[in-house]
C-alpha cells in the first residue's frame, strides 16, 4: 500500500508539473467589455484556464469575472478609469476607498497590477496628465497600507515617442519628459512596469509595402539595420520595443521593466484598411507567440521574453469606428477560436506561419498543397542564405541539430548546404504550402530528394 501511495503521489506531482508548464508566464490577453454578446464570466474563466494564457488585463473592474478567476493562478490587471484620476489624485481617502472596494474583496484572485487611466499622456489634457502621478502615488500608498502587494502603473501608446526609427533613436516627446521623468522615478522606486502598446499592425498601415508587411509579420525579410548600433532587426515588434528601451535609457531609467499592454492584428477591416484579414492576423499572433516562446528577447533585451498581453480575447461589437475596431478577437462569443494561433493548452503548437502576407482585407482562397522538398534557388548569395538559415533555425519548431558539428548533415560545411536543410525543415513543419517555401523568393520546391548518405531531408510524401 505504501508503494502504491508513493506512486500515486509521484503521478499527481507529474500532472501538476505538466499543467503548470502548459501556461506561458509571459503571455497575457486583454479582456474588453464594450459588447452586448459576451459569454458569462464563468465561461470566460473556464476558457482562459484551457489556454496557455497566464495573465488577463481588464480595462476596469469586473467583480464577477475577478471572482470567477479565484484560485486559478491567472494574474489580473485591473484599471482605474481616466474619470477616477482627479479624485484619486487630490484625496488619499478616495484612493483608500478604491483599493478597499476593488482589490481587498478578492484575496483568492491574483490581482497583480492596477493600471491608472488609459493612454492619459497622449490625450493632450495637460491638467489630467499632471494629476496622473499623484493618483498613482495615492493608490500605491493605500494598497501598501492595506497590505496589498500590487504594482501601480499606467498604459501608454507608441505616440509618447517622438522618434522610434531606427530603434537606437527612440526618444520621448520633449513636452512629456517632465511628467515621464517623475512617473518613471515612481515606477523604478516601486518596481512597477512601464506599460506600452506596440502595434506593428498600425506601423504597416502607415507604410503598406510588401517588405514592410513581412517585417511586421515575423516573416523572412531582408531585415533593417540600425546604422548607429549596427544591429539588424528582422521584425517590427522587436524594433518597437527596443525604441522604447532606448528612450528609457536616455532618461536614465534603463532598468524599468517594459510590459506590452496591448498588441494584436485585425482579422477583417473596411476596404481602405490595408492588411486587415484573417491570414495576416493568424500569422502575426502565431509568429509572435512562437517568438515569445523562444525566449530570445530583443537585441537590447536579450534572453528574456517581455510580458505581452494580446489584443483581444473577444471582439467588442459595440465599439465605434471602422470595422477593424470590432475585429481583433482571438475567440468568438460562442468560445470557438477565430483562428488557431497555438494558444490552447495541451494542443500541438502551431508552426510559425510563413504564408504569403495579404495586403488587402480579403480572405485568401484555398491553395493546393505541393509535395516535395524546399531548397535554395540557384544564384542566391551566401548573405541571403545566411539570413534564411538564421531565421529558420530561430523558429522553435525547427531542429537544426543535424547541421551542427557531428550532425549527419554538417558536411559539406557551407552556408548553402546548411540553409537547404534548415529551409526545408521549416517548410515541412509550416504546412507544406507553396508560400511556405518562399523565403523572400530565395527558395524553390523540388521533386528531387536532396538527401545524401546518412543526411536525410524530411518530406516528399
């Protein structure tokens, strides 16, 4: 019996370990509620528990939803509205009442951050902006006095930067510097994050060229070199975050943590909304999640994935504006996926997508899959193939062990041979569609098996 109990205990520990590892500590989602068709709080909580998402951000305080997450371990960001800021700034007692009403009643729910206002510094309201820091300070003091271990921050858009390209030039607007200096000092003192909303989606809309779209979607591209640092960036997300990092460093706050409060891609839009379609949305989110899972970080913040809240859990059907404003949801109100971005717990990860970017907002038509192998085209330079090789081997679903020293495909030890193996690996795991073997027009499909000796190229079925 003792032996049975011991085995049963070990089995339970293994199951707990599996469940814990299935969630990603850096992955969150925004839960907006400007809608009249949302599932119940309990259904939404159950949905989140079935995913790899470990964090959720609310734009206000939904007491029923916070209770539904009790005991789940999912951390929660709650929000104090812009309208709350004046009273919170001028009356410490009001801040105490806010904490007592919105934080203390939920000891079994993991409230981690209170976001004070939303995009306040970009509104152009000088008076409200001047009240932001006092409101944050009063809430922090009230939470500390009540024994609540939470962070206090505020969310900003990329518009707080006057310069972001190249990333090393990242600089905050001079008219915001005074406020930001004081807010950043508070964040540093309280070990709270600087929260920012980078959207490659909007960057593409301001520069709707094919090469920009590939750069925004984490797809193979020529890269963009920062001539100051000599760093070559291969995606817009990293470039935007490093611009923020540069701006923080210039204000002497390089140690303040950056958190991505929002990022996403619209899966449909009006006729003039470039790139707003299902294929691009799936490509951006799935490749972003793969990038975060890799743990490589950004060139200026290597070795750690930035905590990132995807936008958004559901569509918000009552939002005004263009169609895209109501078309960011990862899930439908009936709890089905809008598209599979590899977010479900226990499911196979979705391979990084290298589908052809869709510049319009039309849905792509079915494409017949072609079997065979993906290899470099004749005449492609070693420099271009090195870029393809680095990109393919950086993807979590690609195993480049065989082209490492002592690997079966290491010889011949040259860029073309190694790139051929890695590019084919990515093609095989990405869906084996024609566009999966594009690599910025440096690759081609072949029916001739490139395997040799003990080096076996998967594919051909």
